């Protein structure tokens, strides 16, 4: 049981981190919470069902499609909705909620609202880790998530655009004075967020229920992670994802998933009562 809890915790940590990092980056640059972020995750999962289970394409190609489709849609949303509403947070929130509902309805109309879609396992075998039988899909989620997260951190720290993104997150007005194009940074940031959450949707599709409303649970988890870690903080997001994932994995194994979700929000309230800005200040 301990081995199962640890591996499940690592798998959840990886998925929580990938989902929340993109949302946190977007908030850091644009100062809005994209409520349609969960629907981008849902689109990634549907790409897995459509192109892997139905079309039988290679998993690498499916992963690329599942990353690109949400990324393109995220860029379109930034250009067509969030950019004109920049500086008006309430309107941006309302617009994002509207986009989420629209995407849910569109996916439901195209692929059906009834039965949940089942995505075939990417690997037909499991591995033994300290006596526990662990799906190779879970192991893959952990490995790829670590690679993508490490690539993102290196990108932010060592590339010119990554430094520009961090500058915009710290002070967009000062960054603009220095000649950094805020619009370009915002669009690419949304694209990166779409890539990350789309990849997570593809990776998690075989071990989750694929339906038009699956993004609702995901966005709640992402908000919880960001609030605990500190909105806009990359380090805080990673730490909060790990803490919440292992809390959820442990309580789910020992009690049930409903209690785990309840305790995760209780933990959030405890953290906010001690550190109202979260574990870390924003980037």
C-alpha cells in the first residue's frame, strides 16, 4: 500500500503541476484566472480518444496533436477575448466562464454527451515497484511530466523570451518600458499553458473519465494548487502540487476520494489563515 500511495502521489504531483503551472504563468503575465483552462485539458483528452483509440495513430503523434490543439485554441482566446479585456478582470472572468461552457457544449454536440469515452491504455503491461503493480501509463506520466516541467524551468531561466516572460510577470508596465512586447509575451504564455495542459490531458486520458465536463474538477484542483503555492509563483505551484498530490493519494487510499478532496480544501484554508498570499510570493 505504501508503494502504491507513493507512486500515485508522484503521478498526481506530475499532473497537478503540469495543469497548474500554465495557469499560474498566464495569471502572472495577464493577471487573470482562465476558467476555460480545464476545458483545454478536456480537449487534450479527447484528442487522445479520437486519434489513439479511434484512428490508431502512434502515441508520440497523438501527444503532439493533443498539445498543439489546446495551445492554438489558447492563443486564439488570448488574442480574441483576453487581450481586448485586459485591465478589466471581472469581464475577463465572465468571458472565460462563457468560453468554458461553449467548449463543453461544442464537444458534447460533436462527440456526444452520453457515455464517457474510454481511451485505450498506451501500454499493455505494468511494472513492479517494491511489490506494487504500477501501470506503465502512470510511470510515463511521471517521466514525461518531469521532462516537460524541467524544460519549462530551463526555458524561463535561461532563454531570452523566458526572462521577458518573468519580467512581465513581475511588472508588466516596467517590462513594456524596457521594450518587451506584452501582447507577444501574453500570446506565447497562453500557448505554453495550452501545451502543458493538453499534454496532461493526453497522458491522463487512459486513467480518467473522458467527457465534456471533466475540466470542472481539474480547474478546481488547479486553483487550489495556485492559491496554496501563491498566485504567479512557479516554485510555489510545484511545491503545492506535490503536497496536495500526496495528501490526496494518502487519504484516498486510506479513506476515500471524497474525503481527500474535502481535506485538500481544508488544507488550503489553513495555509491562507497563516500565509494569506500563499506559500510563496508571486513571481
